[in-house]
C-alpha cells in the first residue's frame, strides 16, 4: 500500500535517526496487521538490533527498548501467544514508569488491556477473564486524563466499551462510545476508529436481539448495525487490518441475513 511505501522510504532515508526507528516500528505493526508475518519477523530482528545498539548511544536505549517491547507484544498477540504479549506489555509499562515516560506507560497499559480483551475474545472467555483488562485500562484512563493526553484517552474508552460489551452490558458500552466517538474519529488511528465502530455495531446487534432499546426498534437497530459495520470496514481497510476486516465481513453477512425476507 501507499502507507507501507512511505514508511519504507522513511526507514531507508533516515535509518540512523529517531524517525527511522519510529517508521521501522510502524512498518512492523503494519506488516503484522496485514498478516505478512515473515516480513514482520525480519523487521522485528532489526528492532531488536536497534535496542541492543541504539543510534545515539545510551540516550536512545530506552526509546529503542520500548519500541522493541511494544512491537514484540503486538506480534505475540497477533500470533495468539497472549502470555508473551502480556509479559512484554508489562515490561514496557515498567520501563516507561522507571524513566518517567507517562505517555509511553499509558500506551503500554492500553496495549496490556487490549491483549487481555483479545485473549478473552479468542477463547470466548467467561466474565472474570474479560475483567482482567480493567486494572491496566483504568490506570491508563487516569493517566491520560490527568496529563491531558486526548488521543490516548479516546482509544482507552474504546477498550472500556469492549469490556462492557464482554460483560453483557451492551447499553453501557454504547453510551461510552457515543460519548467519545467524536474524539476517536477525530484523533485516533484508523484501526482504533474501526474498533470503535465495530463495537458500536455489535451493541446495535445486541439491542436488536433484545427487541430494540433506547427508542430503537429491532429493524432500526439492525440498520444502525449495518451502517456502522460499513464505516468500520472502511477504517480497517485503511489500516490494512486483515483480521478485523474479515470479522466485519462475517458480521455483515450475518446482519444481512437478518433483514426482512432473508431470515429462516
């Protein structure tokens, strides 16, 4: 994609500087999202080398290490190795805290919360396992609010809505998202936007199954779900997120089957 080409150009053109390291991490994350795992593995080796021998000497060591830990956690979670993803996320949060890097700690805590949610989703886990995301997530939200980090707070609220939905509180999840949707769509990465719209669509589908809620009828809930699934699909395609794109296509097919005249 054009996105990957731009990142690759930054990596080549500024390979010894901070921008090169940042672009390398972003390119790795894109490779994982697009399910190009062989290329992602090769990039992770480069990130590991940067952490061992960072540009700029000791001054760049913490930044390079945090980048390597974050991307290793991301790759581990995508591979279904949630235990390793938890470990790398916790190590990243600890390292950021030790060096007073509030935003980095907040991002590591959000990553840990999302690992817990992904693990629960993959195992169709019980309520206590969904709740494991809460300690890290609530600390992340507190850090973001106290330090005025708007994009981090907005992304964390999407994860909080996932928690509520996993606990069977679709109405509460919807309220959380509606209250922060403008911030998510205006400040966050395309993947976070897609996640917010996907969770919102799932809330509408849950409302439809319950006979409608919040003034919506079952048919209007279904129409809202299809609308948000379409918007979610555009966001995930923009982020080249293969796994989430497939999930949206599956849910959209199920939702279309529920349209009048198609059930049965």
